[in-house]
C-alpha cells in the first residue's frame, strides 16, 4: 500500500477504538488530565508552562482525549487559552475566556469552534500547543486527521516555535505509524492508559 493508504487504514482503526471508549471513562480522563500534565516529568515543559502566557488547546470530538478540564485549570492559573477555528483551508486560534456558548458554536466538521466575532490570536504569541492526533509514532511524529491544518499552522509560525505537547491514549502510539516529511513532531507526549488496556492486563 502507499503511505496515503497506510495512513487511511490507521485512521480508521484508531477512530474505531476511540468510539468504543465510554462516557464514564472520558469524564474520568478529563478530570484527571490536569494533574497528569502539571506533574509531567519534563524539565523543558515545566519551564515553558511556568512562563507561558497563551496556550492553544482543542475541543474533543469522536472519542478524542478530552482537555476541557485542562483548559479550565489553565484559565484558573491565569493562562490565556485559545482554540482552533477553521477558515477555508487554514486554521486560526482564538482566545476564549470560557468553554460555554459565550465563546463557541458548532463549526467545521462538527467540532466546537470559537465564534466568528472572536479575533485570531497572533500565532507567534502561542507558547504551548496541546496537540491532538489520530496517532503518534514512538519518536512523537504526528498522524493527523488528514486535512493538514496543524502542519500548515505550525509551518507558518515565524520566529520561535511553540512547545508541542502531544496528548493521546496509549493505543494511539505505534512504531508502525507511516510518516511524511511535512508531519510535525511533538516535543513530549502524554499517553493516557485506557480502560481496554486495563481490561487486558486483568485478564
């Protein structure tokens, strides 16, 4: 198969497995993710987190690892949180002061996006990007949804690049992930154990 076909097959399998995760587990992950992130044993990340003023996150869909709880915790710390909005073939990040309807509506691909009335933040002002993915290889190279939004956004940032914090479930990491030159690589990955993995260990 071609790399494109390999990626398509991986996406289909990962999406299938994500949709099997139940709401109870997703709510647990959302609640516990802030502690997982804030206790991350990575000196570079901890330095960046302490000094960060603006952090980019995402609104989860289709069983993605939820980070609303993390966004709320960061907001309480005084961090400015921004979220992606699709504008044609590009992605911009907009500052949001809350996670409710005052800032969001359903947008492209059925994902909650910042309202059009919220202006885009300067990409160069983003200190950390909490990076979603369909999958990562063991080196942290990311397999995205296939539209290239994050790849183009990251490539278009002038000057210092933000720290890329990859978040995913443990079954989303594999050495078999096909990669291409334009695929971005996370600086560090937090992989959350899943219920299905726990069940396998109990067996």
